[in-house]
C-alpha cells in the first residue's frame, strides 16, 4: 500500500469510529428522551391529582358553611354571611412527593448522561481534523519549481499540452479559446489539432459505446478489420457479440433480425469462436421469459458496456500507435504518485537546511518508484557511481563495449588512458561515444 492509500485508510478508520459513536448516541438519546417524556407524564399526573384533591377539599368546606342550621332561632330561612378564614393550602401527599422527587432525579441523571456522551463525541469529531492534518499536507507549493514556468518556451509547452488534452476530449472550442488567449503561434496550434485528430475520433466512438451506440464502432472495426485480425484483437468479435445480444434483448419480434445479423457477421471469425457463437444462439430459448431472467442477463448491465468501451479504446490506440492517455494526464497522475515522497524528503531537507540542492538541479533528490504505465523509455544507472544518467551526465560506451556514465569516465581516466573497470582493456578515453536509451 502506498503512502497516499495508507493516509486515506487511516483517516477512514477514525471517521468510521466517529460515525459508529454518532449512531450509538442517536439510539441512546432516542431511548433516553422517551424515558424523560414518560417521567414528565408521570410528574404531570401526580401534580394534577394533588391539585384535584385540594380543590375537592375546599369545595366541601364552603358547602357546609353556607347550609341553613336547624337550630336557627330566627327560623325565617334567611342566610347569614359568615366570614371564615381562608383555607390553608394543602400539601401533596407523601406518595406524590416521592413520585416528583424520583422523576426529577431521573431526569437530571439522563440529561447528565446525554451531556457527557455529547462531550465525548465532540472530542472524537475534533480528532478527525487532526488526523487529516497529520496524514495529509496542504502545503503542496513547497514541492513546486516556479522558476521553470518563467521560461516562455516551457510555458508554451504547458499550454500546448493542455490544449492537446482538450482536443482529445473532443472540446475543440475550449482548445481554440486557450490557443487564442495564450497567443500560441500558428505552427504550434496546427500541431495541436493534427496530432490529436485521430484520438478525437476514437474518443468520440468510446463515448458512444458507453451510451450503447455501436454503429460508429462497427464501422471503424470494419475499416481496420485486416489489421485487427492480424493482431488477434478481440474487439471486433465483442462488438458484434454485443450488437447481437442487443437485438435479442428487444424481444421475440426482433428474433429474425438477430438471426440475420448473426449469419452475416459471425461467419468471418475463425473456428476458435465457434463454441461462444453457439452459446449466443442458445439465448433464443429465453426470449419468451426475457433475457433479464436468464443466464444472459449480464449482457444487459452497464458493466459490460463500460468494459467493452475500454477494450476498444486500448486496441484502437495500440493499432494506430498513439497513447490512450494524454501527456497532461500522465504528468498529473505521475506527479500525484510522487507527491507524498517529495513532501517527506522536502521536510528532511528543510530540517537539515539543504534546500539549495533541490532548487539547483534538474533532477529529483530521490528515486520515485512509478508504475509501468508511466515508463516510456529505458533508464540507465551508472554501475560505477550508482546514479542515474542525465543530460549533463550522459552514458558513454567504451571501445570494449561496456557502458559507464560521463562522470565516471573522467574520474577513471588517467590523462587520455582509461582502463575499463570490468575488463583489463586499456583504451583512449576520447574514443568513448555517447549512447541514447
């Protein structure tokens, strides 16, 4: 696992832990809030019952005071207004007080628990930012060579690479706008469109295959059929196979069209395809029930079309001798691969105060292990000095056939006489010739 993948994995683990805690907190909080609601309901009921008892007691006292007495000496039934002292407020019973105290205590405990869990979750969330800062560096400018783009020729090469990338994507209008704004010369502008015209056509067909349109792709394979057969390419057969299954998927009404298409296009393929063609013919059995309910249902999925489009892109580029990736995408992807290692070595060089070694050279201070798709030419490392050759230190071939770097040649030479470090042949150092890989 490279450093970038390791960094992503590390942050993802911390994030998964926070998400798990958040889900647990949500479930616990839902249950706790339900408990609080039940406690509050019991508390309201207890207070309501206490108030009702006090009201009933006061009402009975007032009725007794207003009733006429049988011993009234007046005997005229006239009611008398009796002033009584107001009734003292009645306290809830001990049982009610116990319910109230228990409800308040439990509510406080639950709220305290929720507060503690929320505080812990907040701490875990803050650690995510620290994990990102620890595993990723936002200061990518420390690895840049700004002085390189101050050269007009280098800047023009960069604009040219960007314009070619747009042409490859079929975005000619954007490419022309860039060419106009950067004031690119006519020769460079014409080279942009001439060099990428073939790939632009292939890219257009690639996009149509992903949209399940095979007409242009079949025309292209028909035009280059002999070359594809010579290279044992599978793309022509797979395109015809997909077109056949596309006709079959239309249902019983397209069965005759599918049979005619198979008889017309499958007969040109060699015998090694005979078994697969027979399997394709068996798909007619499942027409009444539909291909989506058959072993052939994978032909209906988008994965098959995506795979077919990339096979076409690869085989077409190999046939025409062009790269399937633009120069810009190769440089960006290679740079992203090398960036973690460059950031690490940059920090080491800053701590040792030797940054001048980087800025003053046209080569990187460390070797970057790139994938095979980023390697376009051979690399020679001097077996004597154990360093990679460059434009300023090119490889030199001795008269005996051995190859060393130019710096090693000068260090081993004694005047004009050089003794090969691998064989005892003495030779003239000036007779060594530069070679190119």
